[in-house]
């Protein structure tokens, strides 16, 4: 649900400052906020706890911190454990978000660390980070990082994130085909699924499924539809052959040598037509149905589930196309 906020929220003003503000006339209150040539009071800007290895550039509640990997307090992250090769840049707008205040109710300075949960908007770059853990992200099927598998990272977090381009946007993994990651780890093709892309709504990865590849799905559905039409034709043949035989059975006549009285079935009509119907059913229905089922099985194995985890392909070399309708790399919930 959308929440309407005040353009200027003085709810976090310390009591003494609030009393002073309330005592001002309208012009004084305007000047308090920087209107009419007044100096804006940064009552909503907490004091950042910096370390001696950080360079902090700030103005108001906007910060650029050049230092080491640090997701919260000064002993957190790989910087806190004195790792090498863990440089970081933390760009933050709005520390502690809507709760930001310079002083508490007792007038004490409000000191804060990085807060990856409450800070309003952040771009975080780190040479070595457990990014999924520190941001509380679901593991998904690719790229889960923890203390045993840190990676360099670029993380964006805000209420809304927009990526815009006047031409196009690409999300690309395994760019450059490097054989090592930033930590020196080997990048092999043994399990290529780890290089995929996850789209995870609601930070819930309990029902992750491969994305569908549209061209392959269309080709698969076309084959299935064509196969259904073929099956319809085979069944139509069967009905025709059966109808022919039934017509003979219902319409034949037998006559007794005694006064032309109807008697037992006439074998001269029934046997030839019955044999013909049987041959037609075997040749044009039963055998064709077996071929039809074979075609359906091939479609299933090509596009849906090849046996033994194999991959069905069409073409060779640069023209080779994997036929599976689902993506080997990319998943969503």
C-alpha cells in the first residue's frame, strides 16, 4: 500500500529543538528550513561512525565512503577481519531512512553504522563481499555468496530501482570468458548453470523454475499440434474402415434354396470385406499409430526431457541450437 509522507517531517526533532521551532513565527519557521535565505538545520542527519581506513565525503545525509568491505559495524565484513583485497565504495542517500535524526530525545548525538536494511538508497561496490548474506537475499539457483565463497559485487538497493537505456539493455554473465573470478577462483564449464540469472520476486526462492525459451516452445507446440492432426486423420481412417465393414454386415442378405427364405450369413461378401477391413486397420491405423507415438516421444525428448540428462540439438557448429524449451541458465519464481 502506498504511504503518503509529509514534505517536511519534523517528527524526529529533539524535544528542545521542537520547542524552539514551535515558538517561532511563520517567517522564523520558514527560515528554520532554509527558506528566505535562512540556513537549513540538518536535524535529520545522524553522525556516521567512520574508521581510520575510510575516507568519508558527505553533505547533509548523503555519503560516499571509500574504505574496506563493511556491511555494518567497524568489525564487520572482510574489512573488519583485516582481510586484504577487500576495497569498497559505499554510496548512501538517507542513512536510517525515515527514522534518521541527529540527536535523540535526551539531546545525545545519534551515531550510526552502515545499515543495509534501513538506509534509504545505496550503491555498494566491494572487492570481496558476502553480498547475499549481508543484504538478506534468497539463495536462488545461482551466485549464493557466504563466508566460504566471497565475490566482488556491485549491489543496488532502494525502494525502487530503475535501469533505463535509450538503446538497449543486456544482462550478461560470464562476460569476457575469463577463467578466474576476482578472488582467483577457477571458472570452469563443468556446471554452466551457476552462470545464470535469477529473477526472484518477494525474496522467495522456494519455487524457482527455468524460464521458457519462446522460439523452442513455439516449435514444440507446432509439432504437437501437427501430431494431433495426424492422429485425428488416423482415427478417421479407422472409423471409415470400420464403417465399411459394418455396412456390409448390416446390409448383406442370405437366401435359402427353399423358396428364397433368408438364412445364415453370406460368406462370399463378409469374408473378403472383413479381411480387407482387417488389413486396412493393421496397415493404415495400427502401424501408423506406432509411428505416431514414436514421433511424439521424439518431440518430448527433443524439447521437454531428454533421457539421462542429455541435450537435444539441431544443426552443427555455429548453427547448433539446443532444443529444450526451458533455459539451462535462467530461473524465476
